[in-house]
C-alpha cells in the first residue's frame, strides 16, 4: 500500500502557490484494509476514505469507463491492481495529472511539469472526451492561470461540442463551473475558451450574442475592472446585462433559469436590465426620474442590493458621467429615505392618499437635496 498526494496540490506546489487542500490516492489497498487501518469510508460513487488523524480524503486508485451521456455516465473500477499511472491517466489535464510520492519525488507520466512551465492546458488522453464538464474546467483554469489551450485540446473540445456532449450537462454543474471561472483573476480567458470551442453558444447564447456585438471589448474591460475592484461573482455576472442589446430582461431571465443561477445572481442581473437606462440618464434626471429609479429598484427596502446595482453599473460603464449620475442617485436615496412615512400618513385623510402623499414628500426632499 502506497499513498500519493495528487492533482491540484502538486500543481500548486510546483507553481509556488499556497496548498490549501491535499487529495490522496492510495495504491494497492482494498476498502477492508482501509477500514482496518482506521480510515472512515465516505465515498458514494467510488471508494473514498477520511484519514483517522488529518481527515484528508484518500481515494483508492481507480479507472473509469464511459457508460452513458453527460458527466455521470461512468463505470468505476477500483482495486489493488490499479496502478498510479492508470489512475492519473483518467484525469483531465496534464498539469493536474501529477503525484507526489512518499519519498518527495514527483511522478509525472504525462509531462505536466513541462506544460506548467510553458503555460499550456493540455488534455491527458482521449478519455478527456468522455466528460464534457472538462470543457468548463479548461475554461476555468484558463481564467485562473491565463494559460493557453493546446491546439489538440481545443480541437477535441470543439468536436465534443459538435457531438452534443455539452447539451447533456446538468444545469447546476454548468453554473458551478461558470461561477468559479467568473471569480478567477482572468474571467475573460474562460469566455474566450468557451467561445472558441463553441460551448458558450450552446450553454449561454445570450452571453455569446453580447460578445458577438459591438460591446465585446467593453465587456472584457468591465470584467477586468470588476476583478480589480474585487467585485463578488454576482456583481461580475450582472455587468453582462449592461451590454445586452434591446430589452434584455427576458433574455437574462431565460439564461439564469437555464443555468439554475442562484436568486441573488438572477435578481441583480435582471435589475441591471430594468434600471440601466435610468442609471445612464441619472445625471440629467429630475427629482421625478430619480424617484422612479429608486422605486423601480426597490431601493428603500433593499438598500444593499441597490448599492450592488450601482456597483455593477460603475464597473460596466466606467464613465465620469455615469459616476456623477450614481452620486446623484445616492443623494436622492438619502434624502427620500429620511422621510417619515408614518408622519406623512398621519396627515392624510384616507388610506388611498398615503402613497401619493409619501411620493410628494420624497420628491420635495430630493429637490431640496439636489438644489433644484
């Protein structure tokens, strides 16, 4: 029985990056032997165990064979006769197919260390095409390391898309990988990879349409600003909506439902669609226009989300004119929110008059705050 550190921990060690989690592969052992040594079984689809002291995951060396469409259609074989190289051969990229032995030596049967030095994302073998999630993972690693995809790997991914493999992906898994790529330091690279192999047009045609339009470079610049400002993922995603053509609300509703995006992601993107014209025009907007923006965005009840809306707009537009308009919107919100609705209601004769009376008081407060 031999235990090896594998995958990302080895890759990051060679890159000089902090190693947060370590995954282990155990060669030459049975599940019964692992339990006898005090390991706790936790794997559902294949034998995985928690170390009795460190609680790190130790998986028995295994091979996988394609048995269906999508990323779940696999038959797993785990036994003591599976070698370390056979286990590494089932992995996605050469940079993730290395192991660190108990003697401290790197086991690198597929040239992963050389590809790390060259900044190349290259698939390990033909087994890559059996799991379409790997297309998304390549995009994510491109976004993380800004590595280029090898020509042979790009050809393979393109053929997988053409064969309809990505159409069988589970929506939640698509969002999970897309979100992780969007949160990396170079999200533009993920979009370029997915666009080049054709996956973006299948999985997110609304985003493909945006990149195919005149705003392509502006989108990439906005993403770079979002990274620089450390925007959370849902704010980064919402910047796409700023550049969508026409009335984009229906398109982003469809996109977010298709990808099973979380509610905060969905809501903010649609809110950008709904409010972008008013935000863009807020520099010249009168008090009525600013109040309309505040009510349309539900700013009085959800002030934190309103700030995220403004943040997405600032990142997307990056214009002094928009910045000035956003500043006016914040002044308007501060003034209007200071109105005591209860006091106004107490001065009205009927309940039906209350909303209009509160609006009138807020309008007057906004006018005074802006000096108009």
